[in-house]
C-alpha cells in the first residue's frame, strides 16, 4: 500500500509540473508578442534626389485581422507619417530629398482584438545620392574574368572630405538592391569579391558610399564598370536572358 501511495503522488506531481510548464510556455509566448515585419523600399533603398519612394511594412504571418502599421525614423521621435491600416503598411515619400535619408523601421498591431504590438522590424537605410564626391570603381585583377574565376571590385572614395564611419555599397544594373555593403572607419576603400564568377555575374557595376550617421550624406554613384565573363578560349559569354 505504501508503494502504491508513492506512485500515485509521483503521477500527480508529473501532472502538476506539466500544467505549470504549459502555463510558463504560454506566458513566454504571449510576452514575445507578434512576429516582426519586413521593411523594404520601392523602387530601391538607393535612389537619386526627386525619386518617388514607397516604404512597405509587411507582416510575415497571414491574418484576416486589420493591422495598424507605424513607421519610425532614427533621430526623429515625432516622425510625421501617419499610421496605416490594412494587411500591409505602405508609406509614400514623394520626390525624396537628402533630409529623407536615414534608418527606418516599423511595427504593427492587431486592432481588434488588441494583442499588443509586434517586434520592431530590422532597420532599412534609405540612401539619397549626390551629396558627396564620386568614388572610383576598379576590378582586380581585371574586368575580363574567366568562368568560375575570381574578381574583386574595389570602391575608393576621394581623400576629401574627411569622414568618420563610412558604408560602401555595390550596385548592379537591373538589380534594385545593393549586392553588398562594407563598413569602414579609417580606410578610404573597400572590396567586394565574387569568388566563383558565373555567366549571370556579367554586367554593369557601380558603387556608392555614405556616412553612417543619423542624417547621412551619400555620394554620387561611381562611373559604371563593365564586367565580362569569358569561356575557356577567351570567348565572351552572353548573360542568359
């Protein structure tokens, strides 16, 4: 009888612990809130002054609930863009100027029933070009690259003006977003390497740099650099359409 009593207590204890564990899990899950949204720019996050830009805040989970989206900008606590409702928040920035450049993020909440707000999205740097001198772009060792070969695109900014932390970006014609980014605090140049070149890597490249500050200034894009991919006998390979 004593053994039976112990087994019953152990079973009861396991049930109680399971209930406590489930409550803790649900509490932690509730605290985490709604999943963070994605934020991206159309037509691109790197644009010339005067471009009409739309910042899109998109919830990652599908829902029939009406969502309330809020856009924020680093360094601007009273950001003037009103909240948007629907299943995706679209924020228009007509004819952007240098003052529109900066780091943006967004979050959302369900309006009915209220379930708190989501985690904040990753930041998106909106870059408005043209305020700083143009960099130069060169291919090392050459802009004519053998298939499966390696090429490094080096972006070099001018000596003046003197800047602090600078972000370099590499752009390719036909690709809306930068291929890569590199932060430099002292060097005037940064490298972007294509380690095993494919036919589709051929094309026209440019680079841009901008200050990594709350109100960044960005350079003019470099002159275009055309990368050609060649076959075994040096024949130029066409990019597949």
